[in-house]
């Protein structure tokens, strides 16, 4: 299982632009991402996840290198949830 954090997809960008207008933030997605990753859903990376981050995790889990992993919850969230299962 994987637990993605907020991922900067096209759908999320549309949602974030609406929220940015409500909050009076800039309309630049770079500024919105920084605000989101530091104020709304803070995480140690200071950025939103990318679809590529999820793809990399899936590729790893589907590879022979992950063949001994069993029953794990892989958090791909930039550290948003700091606790361990």
C-alpha cells in the first residue's frame, strides 16, 4: 500500500487556484505550491509531491528490489505525516 500526500496534479492545481483566490494569495502556481506546502499541509520538503514521485514509488514496489517487502504502508508524502505506522 502507498499513502500519497498532496500531489501537484492538474486537478489539484485547479483546486489550489480557487483556494488561492479565496485566501488572497498570488495566482502563480509556484507561490501557491509554496504556501500550500508550508501553511496548509506543511512538510519538511517544502514542496508538493509530483506525479513522478508516486510513479517512482510504484516502480520500486513493482521491481524485484522490493520483493521482500510485505504488508507495508509506504508513505509518499514528503514527511507530512511524521509518525510511524
